[in-house]
């Protein structure tokens, strides 16, 4: 099996992948100081709970947007899984797509991997929306080339900033408002409306502008934990791919071992 690791700004996701199917996944808060030994103890216990031993892992591939976290993940792979981790974007798992932007090297690994996976799963021009620490909108054309996109504050980040800066506002859960009304009758309802419907409006507005600029039919693919929350009240998504980054990593691994 393949151990695919997606190290993001908020969480590190570990997934066991077999023949393109995600068999198990776990996440832990991102902490660049976390050692390979700490990862190994935590991961070994979770593998055992799913009925697996460390020996099932035959390969490891990592995508990270947190450079300081990479070394310990590489040590984890070599010390505990007896294999050298492949790093997405580096030989032998280069992107393999055109990165048609002003500063190709600045593109986050997760966004490049998402573009690769989305193009493999869906034909035509695409917009991939990833709900993470930031909410990113990535545009690729029908050839699979990455054309650019948008970075917006993630919904959790926006809510944290609001609560931190306004002393009297309570911390609330991110959820759809109880009613469709956008006239809140109390502070909590008004916050839910502002966060949820405000985010829906941002998503729909930015997608509309992106589609107008592309000028051709575009399919919108959503990924990330909050995609299911928003799909209840918008028709902007054509498909939801919850494991898009992991799927992309598995595709890159397979391609490297086929050639």
C-alpha cells in the first residue's frame, strides 16, 4: 500500500491508498516541531486500530506547504517504513503539467496536486475550490495546464479573526443558519448569517467572475472538509471530490512507477 501524506497549514493528513482506493485516513494538527518518532507512535496505533501493520506500507509520497515539516516526515518514512519518501514536485514525481503563471515556483504543492487529480477525473476547463486554511480557487484549462487562481481567507480563519478582534462576540460553530432569512434577530444568528451566507456569496460571486473570464464552459470541483456544508445551499459545484489531494498523490506515485 501507499502512504500518501498531505501536510497543510492546519492539519497533516495521512492516507493509506491501495489501487487508487483510500482504505483509511487520519489527520493530526500541523506542528513543524513534531518529530518522526512522535508521528510513528501516533500512526502505528491508528494503523493497528484499522487492522494494519506498518509493514503494509510499501511507499510514501508527501506534498507539503509547510517546508519546516518536511524533514521529519522524510525521517518518518526512512526510519519507520524503510523507504525514501517521494516529494511531490521533485524528481521523479514532477508536476508533469504546464504551470502558466508569473511565479511557477510559488504555487503550493496541494494546489498543483489538486489540478493534476481534477484533470484526470474531469474533462474540460476546471475551477477547483479547496476549503482549507485558505479557500483557494484554481483554474486549469482543457489541456490540464494550471492558469492561476484566487486565494481567500478560509472560513475558520475569518471567524477566528472576527471573534478575536470583537470582544463581545462569542465563538460559534460553523453551520448553516436555522432559517433562510438573512435578517438576524440576535447576535449569534447574525454571526451565522454573516459567516455562512457571506461565504456562499463570495463563492458564487468569484466563480461567476472566473467563468466570465475563461469564456468557455467550466466545471467547478470542490474539495476540503467544508465542501459538503456549502453544497446544501448552492448549486455552484458540479462535483465534490473529498480526497482530491490524496488521489492526486496516488496518481503521481503510480505514474512514477509505471514509466
